[in-house]
C-alpha cells in the first residue's frame, strides 16, 4: 500500500482541502494519513469546530486516517508546527510520501530554499538583520537574499512555502527517505478575504461561519457543511475565542513575570512588556495591540498568549512528540493502522486507557491536551463541562 501523509488544520475542511486529497489519489496514494491540529490551532486561537467533527469531515472528504498533532506543537511557530507533524508521520513508519500545498510546486526549488535556511552563513546573517529591530521572518528573507539571491529569498514570502521549507528541514533532520510532493495551492491566498469561483481561504470561511452567513457553504464540501450544521444545532459551533474572553483575561491576570518568562518564544525581556500589558488590557485585541511591535508580530504574540492560557512552557515544546493519537479512520485507515502497528516508532494510541501506561512526559502532554479541551469548551456557544476529552469516541466511518 502506498501511503501519503499530509499535515493540516482543516479549520474548516473546504474545497481546497478536498481537491488536494483528490490530487494525492491521482498521484498514486492508496491511503492518506492526515496529521491534524486539535481544538487549538497555529494562529493562536480556537478551531471553528471541535477536532472530532473536523476529523469526520476530513475522513468523509478523502482522508483515511486522522491523527492528532498535540497542542504544544499545534499552537507553535511554523518551524515547530512542521517539526511536530513530520515527527508523527515519520514515526508511523509506513508513510511513503509527504504531500503539501504551496505557492511553489517546484520540489527542487523548495529543497534549495531549505538548504539555504540551514546554511550557517544565513544563520549569522539573520542575527545581524535582527539587530535592526525587524521580525524574524523578514530577517531570514533578507539573510537568504544577501547570501544567495533574491529569487530564492522570494520563496520564503509565501506562508505555505514557509511551511513547505520547514517540512523539508524536519525530514532532513530525521534523515527520512519520505518523498515530497508539493501541490500548487489553488484559489485565494492563505489570509485572502476575497473568494474565487470555487475556492475561499479558511480565514474567509471562518468569518462567514461566525456571522451565520451560508455563503461559506458554497466553498465547502457537503460533508463538511453537514458536520458544521450538526454541531451548530447542538450549540457546539461556531466556536469563537471571544466567547471566553473574560475567562482568558482572568487566567492571564493570575500570572507572574516568571510564569510568562517560561512560555515559548518569550525572550529579551518580553515578559515585562507582556506582564504590563496584561495589567492594562480590558480585551484580547487591546492586549495584542499593546504588546506587538515591529519586531514582535501579532501572530507571535497570539501564540504566546495562547501558550500562557494553556500552561504550555518552552520545555514542553523542546521535547519530542511522545505518542501518536488516533482521532478517526475508515476501512482503509484501519489497514494503515494494522501496518503502523508493526512499524510505528512511538506508542499508537487508540484507547485513552493506554495513556496511563506511558512515561510521565507523555502523560504530561496529554494532560495539557485535556486542559486545552476544557478551556475550549468555554468558547462554544453552549458552555460544556470539563472532561469531554474522555467522553468523545474516535470517529469511525
């Protein structure tokens, strides 16, 4: 069986995602494994609907097996997000190909960009660029441009290209022989708010779905629409971080500077700026606005705040992903799981009781996952109790 892996958020699962999975089939995939973010996603916020509903939409839309990217990696920078996803696909042991959407479909050019980013000369140039007070992405692009050429640096301008480069870096780090298959990203850009005839960005769809605008459904497969409508009918979607704003602000106001210092990506005295902003802010948007600067982009600040709310530390992200947790599968996915049972280099979790048998570090990561779900349940239209992580079953299609 030829198995292709993808790393995604499916927030929500839309026509572009379905088209990519169809392309994987055309490229010869007999089975598709999706590593998917859980209830919190990389932009530093809650997913529009819960992970099992999104997993169900993905399985009905073309995936065969959906496994979870644990929350410390799902809410991280592109580098850490990509490394976590690749760690899981590599550990499964039977995934042959990595497929991903990108603004550039030239695999060799993306590999060259990855090599450039790994070049020690570029690393030194980045440090020099950062002294000018610019953001890290801008510094990296300028460094690649100066050491190599502007064309190669231009690859790092596309958000999907950036993830592609990070995927390649993560594969190199593990000496993986997994093939890569970039797919030209179709339709609108990552955060573009203007749809095309067939495709719209996930950002656009979330805005429409939060407003209750059915126009979003024109850009989503029926199976994804059905999952969303089912969750909406029982008060579990759309999930909006604003619903739990007071709870988040109260949690942040309990933190000390030392608590903030331990969070990922907090350096150079940033904890003081964050601490003072927390004391002054009366809304999340005001908090982000007070903290962000030319050097500290809004996306970085949102991720830091999410880590603080969830109790994720730099140490949590420094450790390897400790397990492979299954969210759902179909019949083909069942076959992949049987094969993975022979090849997996990490514990394959299909029953939560097995978590108790894992080392303390793995149980700690799962405890963070449970905490994330409990806090996510405050952002649903109908507030849900704690402990639903233990009540929800795997999705079987």
